[in-house]
C-alpha cells in the first residue's frame, strides 16, 4: 500500500467511527479497561507505555466494534500486530540514530552521513533485514486479521454487539498451570 493510500484509508476509517453511541456499545466499552489491561501485561515491554497500547486497542475496538469472541480476538491481534510493527520502527530509528552519533560518522552533510550509516548497516549487519522482515510480518498479521473480520461479517447474518458475549481478554500466564502454590494464575494478576 502506498503512503498516500494508507493516509487516505486512515482518514476514511477515522471518519466512520466516533466510538460507541448505543447503550449496548457503551456497555461493551465500559469493560475495555479491564480487558485491555490484561492484554497490555503480555504485549507491552518494560519501558513502553501501557496507556498508549490501551489507547490503540480501544481505538481499534471502537472502529471495528467486535460482535463475537472471534472478532474480539481478531481485534486483539490487530492491535498487537500494529504495536509490534511500531516497535520495529523504533528499533530501526534507534539503530540509525546510534550509528549516526558515532564519532566516525559525525562529519559531512546529514544525507551523506545517513547514506554512509545505511550502507554500513546493510553491509555489516543483519539488523535492517531482520527489522524489515518483522515489520512485514506484523503488517501481514494486521491486515489478515482485518480481512477475517470483514469476511466473518459478510458471511454471517448481521447482529448487533452483545456485551455478554465478549469474554475478558486473557494474558499469557493464564495459559499455564502454576507449578508452585504461590505462582499467579489468571485469577491472580501479578
């Protein structure tokens, strides 16, 4: 997708939804903090902002307005994929900034310094290739989940969101059985 197309798509999507307006939608949204908090514990790294992740998840949830547990899971996947893609952007920027700050790369115009740093990273490191591979993988995951939501809605009889149908999000430790009596369980957050 080209940058202009992505920007236009984002503008169109942003114009569609301004959050829940029905009592049912508001009931679902009122539970977001609990569900999103659990997911952020397993996705957000130390030093990253849980609040920003929760805002991202809330925004995507408001846009998609999941109607079933499957759609809820797909929304979680979209938010997680986008968050991880943004992380790859941060890694790429930080690696380029660090290399440009090295004394041997301090002379010359900024474009020339960047070209030298970029060439050195491409020639002497696998970092940029790995970052690009992960970025592409996360982008595919995001759009695959979005595509599944669209397909589910096209193939199913349209039904309004049902707040009782959406289970709380799980966190990674909820999939493991505690080995020790004092280990946290899904009922005992850390």
